C-alpha cells in the first residue's frame, strides 16, 4: 500500500497537495494551543482532536512526528481571571493546564512532544522583536512596540483578505494603544500596573499573543517546518500575523502546509453561553455521556466541514460504538472454524486499503469509518454463516489494531473486553456445558441472569455468541 500518498488541503495554496516532509521521515508541526483560563469546550476540542488524527495518521504512514502545542498562559483574559481569583498568574494557569491535560487524556488525545508555556519563552520573544526592529519592521508608540504591516508586502497571502484601503493610514484607537495603521498589531505591550511584566532588552512589558506562537514555533521547530494547524478563526489575523513576524525576521518560509479545522455548531446554532448551548467536555460527561462516544462524534465529520453537534448525533455515535464492540466481542468469542469461512485475506487487505485511502484524502475520517463499518458487516455475515478460521480472525484483529491506532475508539482492554466481559464469558461457557449435560434448569437460569444484565445469547452454528442489547 506504499502507493497511497497522504494529501492535505493547504489553506496557503487553496489546493489539495501531496504531503512531503522537509526532513526525510520526520514530520514537524505546530498547533495553536489553549488559552488556559477556563475548561476546554467541545469546539476547542474538535480542533485538538483533528490534530490528534493528523499526528496519528502521519505515524500510520510511517513518519516520526514532532508536534508542538503552545499554552497561552499570559494575555488579557488570563491576567484578569487570575486577578479576580486572587492568585498569581502562574498558580492560576497551572490549574487549567492540569485540567487541559486531563481532558486530553479523557478523549484519548495523544500528547504532543512539546507544550511550551508562553511565559517560559519571554527571552526568545524579546529576541524576535529585536530582530524585527533591526529589520525596520516595527515602531514604538508609548512604550509598546508595533509591527508595521506595510513593511511586509506578502501580508494577506494566507487569508487572502483584502483589507479596506481606507483603513490604511487612519489612526484607530484600538486596544488602548496608538497605532499608525489599523492593520498594524502589537508585538510587545508596555508594562502596566497590576499586570505581570518582564524586564528585557527591548524594554519592560509583556508579549502580544501573536508573538508567542512565532517565537515558540521557531525555537522548537526551526525557521521552516512542515505543518501549522489551528481553527479557521485563527487564519486572520492570528496566523497572518505569525507569518509576518516569522518571515519578516527570518526571510525564510515559515510553515509549508496550513491546515484549519472548521467550526462546530450545537443543534445548528453557534455555541454561546447566552444560548445555553455551550458545553465543556466536563459538562457532557457529568450528564452521563461516554467520552469515547464524544470522541467518535467529534471525529466522524471530516475536519474541513462544519460539524453540527447534536444530542441525536451523540445517540447515533453511541449505537455505532456499540455495534463495533459487539462485533469485536462476537469475533473474539466465536470458536474458530476449520475452513476459512466467508472472508478472505484479500477482503481484509481491501479494508485496510480503503481505510488508508480515506485518511490519505485530507484526513477524511468519514471515509475511514465507512470502511470500518463495511468490514464489520462482512464479519457479522461470516460469523452468521459458519464462522471464521483462526488465521482470518488473527488477520482481522491485526487490521483493527492498525485502524484503531488512528481512530482511538475501540474498547479499552484487549481487543474488546470491558470490565465484566470475562465473567459474562464464563457464564456463557457454563451454560453451554449445562446444555451438553442436559441440565436445562441450570442453562435457563444462566440465560435469565444474563438477560437481567441486558446480555443476549445467540446460538450460532459454530457455538453460542453473546452481545449487549
Ligand atoms: Zn498560534
């Protein structure tokens, strides 16, 4: 399957491009991370989940991955919230960084290789501003430092936004700072009372938000790296400003591929606290929703499509996961057939090919999941009609393991066992034994007991199989 090449839709070129890494066999990417002043909501997590699918897919296709995700632990919101809570900025943001990692684990989002905190990279940020100053890209207003957009002619190449010419040259009082041009943005904010600030060679103050991503990306990944990701709302101005800062300083291309995840709506409406449709992961779990069901729903729609998060959708995702678990359990517990059965190794190879082709097509998770459900239907049909050989079963489990290295949705332990599976299996075997010995009172009693636990036993030609209702 080496002929399947990974393709990504590059926002920079507006085309689907085959992916190649700059360093052979090593994919390096940067991900705009959370601002750590509250719990992650499902819109944020959709984007982080898309990045998880990206890193897992890169690994499936043979790349070693270095992913950097920043933690914004200083900006207006973190400062205000820490002041309100009456604790230091560090202490305040520590709590939400901890909570963020817990949420990632809950959703089985793999850890990135680096999680730089903005406040740990102040010297690198000051250095970057100094380089931009020396290159004539900045001006000072008060004690703050601004980027002069007119010095970077490529500005706008990512967003393709044509800014109103009339704005240029107008003095707009925005952000409480004086700018020469409304498009200009702050690199370094002058120290203010009741705000943390750092003494640096460019003066006393704190970094602007855009600056931190450029400084940390280039510190950890170099001037040019493979992929930069984020949500569509990051494209302008955040990513445009990152490009202006990074390329303005280095003279080299910044990221080669730009990938952006679309918005998430809830019940067809934009998520907003005022509408009562704003959900953090924690709230959904408190309402009794399984994290894996949430993971399944969030990734079932390809990342460049808007995702409509609904409670009906959660229910459908729950049923889809239940079908997967039931089929795996059936496959595991059905005795091996002597002949091959109704599936061949070629069928399994075809599944893996379709699965990879889906992901290779700009991480089309809907296609990959469709391939999975198709093969699961084949498995059920084969088990209905005489079972499968040990060889085919083993090949299937290998293929499922490969698929789940990207999807991350299969039941926790082994291939399909959840907590009480072993106990149920033991009862099913005891029932088989009782029937053999014509002890029907015992076998019926076991069947009834299992029924109260919502377990159904089906007697199939190769032997009994059970599933949850
Ligand atoms: Zn960023």
